[in-house]
C-alpha cells in the first residue's frame, strides 16, 4: 500500500506541479502591472491559490501528514508539540497573539522560515532572530489593522497589508517527526484580538490535513466559550484528538486541612466523564459517538519533560502514550491513506475549479475584451495606412475632371455672350473717337483697355460661379475613387476647405501680356496733305505729326484732321484691328481661365491633398505604435493567464484520470473500523485503564459512521 501511495504521490506531484510554475509566471506578470491594468485584481486571489496549491503539492510530494493543533491561549499547545516532536519547539510561540500558522517539521538543521502574504520569505537560524522579527511584524500588523478599521474596512492582510506574516516554518533536527513524517501545525489562539481570517488559515487544510488536535486545560474544560469554535473543526476534520491538559501536581484541601491529590490527578477519567455528561454539546457528543473525536487526559508538562530528556518512553504519562499510539495508528491506517488520496484529489480539483472561476471574473474578461479591441484597432490602423499609401499613388486628375468641364463650359458661354457685346462696344468707340479730338492712346488705353478688362472679369466671374457651385455639391464636385472620400473624412480633410485653400494658393489668373487691342501706328493708312507733298514729308513723318511717338501716340487729333488724314480707310483699319483682336481674345480668355481653374488648380489641390493624406500617415503610425505598445503590455499579463487557464483545464482532466486509476483500488477505499471511545487516564501501574462507552457492546462498536463531506 505504501508503494502504491508513493506512486500516487509521484504522479500527483508531476500532474499538479506544472500548474504552480505557470501560476508563478502569471503572478509575476500581474505584480509588475499597474493598478489600472485590467485583470490586476486577480493578483491577490492567485497569490492565495498559489500558496494553497504549493502547500498541497508539498504535502503530497513529501507524503506529509499535517496535524493541526488548536486551543485557547496558554492551553499547552506548545508543550504538546515538544512532547510529540521530542524536541524543543516552544520558542515558536513567543508571540501567540500573532495570527499566523507555525509549521514544525523534521529538518537536517534548525531553521526558521518566515513567509509573507506577498510570497516573499525571510530565513533565520536562531530563535532570537525569529522573536525579534515577529515582534516588529506584530507592531506593523496592529497599525495596519487599526488603519483599516478607521476606514471602515474589513481587514484582509492579502489586500491591505501583504507584508504581514502568513506562516512560519520551523525545521527541527533529531526529532520523532523524522520517523513519522508528520508536520505539526500550531494555530494562533482562538481568542486573540487579531484573529482575522481564521477561516483563511484553516482553509489551507480543508480536505488536506490528516487530523486536528484540540488542547484545553482541565480548568477551562467546562467553559462554554472554549468550545465556541469547535463546530468549525468538526466541519473541517474527519478525526479530532481532544487532549485535556491536567496538572498531576495539583492538590486540594481536605476538611481537616490536609493537602490531598486533586480529582484530576487521582481520577482524571472522572473529569472527562463529568464533561461528557454535563457540558458536552450535542454535536460533540455525536462526533464522539461516531468515533471522530477521542479524548485523552494528559499531563503535558510531564509528557514534554519525559520526551525532551530522552527518558524511557514507557515512563511517559499513560494518557500521552495512549494518545501518541492512537495518533500514530491513525496516520498509518488504510482509513487515513484512502482519505489522503481522496482529500488531496478533492482539494486539487477544488483549487483548480476556483482558479478557473477567476479566469471568468469580470476583470479578467475586461482584459481579454481590451486585447480583442486592440487587435481589431491595430489591424484597422494597418489597413488604413495601406489605404493611405495606395491613395498617394493615385492620379487625381480625373477626380477633378467633372468640375473642370463645368467651369470650362460656363466660361465658353460667357466668353461668347460677352464677346459679341464687346465687339459692338469697341466698334462704337471708334466712331466716337473720330468725332472727338482725343488721341489714339486715349482710344486704345482709355476706352478699349477697360472694356477688355471688363470682358475678362465677366468671364472670370462666370468661372468663379461655376467653381463655387461645384464646390457646394455634396461630393465637392470631385469624382473620387471608391473609399477615398471616406478616407479623407477619417483623415479630417475637409475637401471644400481644401479646394478653397488650393484655389487661393494659385493667386490670380495669368492673362496674356497683350491685354489691349493691338494697333500698329505704322500700319494705319493715312493721307498726305498738299503741304505734306510740297515739303516732301514721308508717310512716317505724317503719322508722327498726326499721332505722336509710335510707342506713345498721345497727340490729340481734332476731328477734322482725323477725317482729312484717316478717312474711311483709317476707320476701316481700326475696325479690322478690333475684329482681329476679338477673334484672338475669346480663345486667350478661355485658355487662361481654363488653365487657371484646370491644370494650375488641380496641381495645387493635388499637392495639398497629398500633403494632408501624407500627414495622416504619421498620425496613424503614432496611434498604431501606442496601441501596439499597450497590446504588448497587456499581452504580457494575459499570455501567462491564458496558458494557465489552458493548463488548468487539462490538469483537471488528468486528475480525473488519476482518481479513476487509484481510487478504484479496493485496498485504498475507506474500510469500516472498530471505534473505541475511551478517555485514557494515568494509572498506578502505568497502563491505561479503559472505560466502556454507552454505545459499546463487548468492548467494540461495529460500523462507525464515515465522514460526511
């Protein structure tokens, strides 16, 4: 059976230990995360689960039997531990009011390991070092508790003061514990003020501890409050050893004044009998009847002295010998072995189930939800960057074609309409000039130039109106490729504003340099007068005298001189100049305006659009880098949790297989056992004297009730 147990323990540890490794990675990741990180609230619960899982793994791996020792303050727990271990361990109870568990186990050399709620440890080699450390920790803990109480909080060391001591491991050399493999677990006094989280401390051993020992002094045996917490022990443990600490040196006074042995010295069994009949609660009576509770009157000082002095074990108090024998037999029994398997499997399954429930916690879901959002956002940003890159490769000319065609059509219409009017006006101005005394420059610059300017302005106004109408359309007059309009909106590019800025950027229309009707003085037909012929004046001199300098014909010419020297030929020539200019003006005007609203505007708008789209790219890159950084940070927290969740589910299946493999073995199943409820008392002959219980027949009672779980 022990071989099977060893095989089971090896397989159990090999199955569960990897979970601890992944759990450690998850805890480190959570510890490094900021308080605002989703999932951060899992840190404290996972620390708690890590502690419990490690305790369970160590227990099974080392095939240890945890024996918890409970009792009021100063009831003799440390003395009992000295007696059981046959080694001095009382120094661990220097401050019994500190609410932590003390584990006493065999070791190669004496050592004290203090473990805190945050998982860190401190190791000492001397008891005084331990005392000083606990004294400091006690003061710090009291301060933390008062601070929590002042804020109306229910104090939880894991949350409010993780620097609190959780447990102390004491390694004792040369003790009986080395042979039995038992680990004694000393619990804080039940009535200490700082008994926060008492259930948390004992929870580590629910379905994991072999049994419990409850120590009580005979003086307080009949006090109801002593057993106020006993029901909790009945719920937790399948076997409880009730040790009544009696004083074998106690004396009473006879009526004649003589000192005589007290009842607890001479007949301690009578004390227990009275307790059973008068003070024992119904649950305790039921547990005693079922064999789950055994009672032993023991002089613990005598037992500890005998053990520490390495005296003959047979000289130990009979009550202690009976207690030690029953405890050893129980730890070596098939009942314990089957319970060991069953309880360790149940405990492991319960811890893994609790761990899985943590992964379904709202904060854990927020972490996964945020990661999913980041994945989607990062992918969207990558696609958006690609769309920007593709957009920058496009030829935007066709996108502006419709708007350009509308402008050109309106300009051509205006140029035709205003051109006919211009021709009439220019012709009428020639007739007016012939009747006036004004110079040729007055006609060309003073009359014709304003008319040409007005014509151009009228055509330009028509173009501006057509351009504005196109910009006012829902699509801003642009035929953008699929998806580009939405892309510009996401890039915060206002196409109407962009059109306006691009148009302002190209300035004024680049009109041709020849902005007036071209009149070459040298080609104007003139007639020489009689005097001109007599003096042999050439036509050139006649033109100079008539018009003035060829580059500035500003000489005023009376109407009679115009009729004399120019006549109808001159008038016809000027009309021909106007007609020729009119035929050139329309295409020049439409071309100039068309170029302004076409190639020049498109080039300007294309440049601005590309610049703004290109500016959108760095913003996308910056945002993507920020989100990827956050994703990397959160993934460092989530990845260990994901691996742990996956491993936890697989481990539960493996544990189910392990249970099916070992628990179907009939030899390891719980077997009915004869239970004798027999308070032991010291006897003169050194041998225990039995007392038959009410439910006993022929010294035996068959079919004890199994533990209800």
